[in-house]
């Protein structure tokens, strides 16, 4: 998960706003986020909805999956 965020910040300035959350049938939590990216000059070049899906183990995040967003239910 740390590598994912390092890659994001290395190439752009990500802006992430939570749009909603939902429990998955298998117990994972899907956080629906609106992402925006700006390049080093501040120019906007990406926007969309993605899901960050978290698996927890012993009260801590054990895994994060990024998938095409479904948006709030």
C-alpha cells in the first residue's frame, strides 16, 4: 500500500475526496472516492471515481485494492 501512494505522489498531486463507504459481503470495506490529479504545474488532468477496498486483520489494514469505482450505494 505504501508503494501505491509513493507512486501517486511521485508523478502528480492527488486530490481525494470520500464520496461514501460500504461494507462488502466478505467483510471488506469499500471507500468510494472522487480522485483528481494535478501535474507539477497545477494543471488538472484526471478526474473520476475509484474504490479503495480495505481488508482488515487484527484491527489494522492488511490489504488495499484499488478498483474502478461503483460510487455510493
